[in-house]
């Protein structure tokens, strides 16, 4: 069952990479269109959840590397 889970995770990862590449090509194709500005502004809203996810991951990594004083409430050391 563990091997099956690893296969599923690997498949999902490859699917996400493929999807990202496909999105990149769609953006490139549509950026040459006359209504590119409108299309990009409308599509931009779809990426907000991804932005939030990336931001949360970066904050988590920083929190792991840089520990704050006073239980993370204060950035001062004094």
C-alpha cells in the first residue's frame, strides 16, 4: 500500500508539472493577442490561491530557520 501511495504521489507531481508547462504555453500564446491585457487581468485572479500557498510555504521555511524571541510575538532580542 505504501508503494501504491508513492506511485500516486509521483503521478500527481508529474501531472502538476505538466499542467504548469501547459499553462505557461497558454499564457505565451495569449499574450500576443489584441485583448491580452484583459485576458491576463481576468486570469490573474485564478492564481491568487497559488500565490497564497507559495507565500505560506516561504513564511513557514523562514519561521523554521529564524526563530523569534518571546514565542514569536516579538522580533527584538532585548
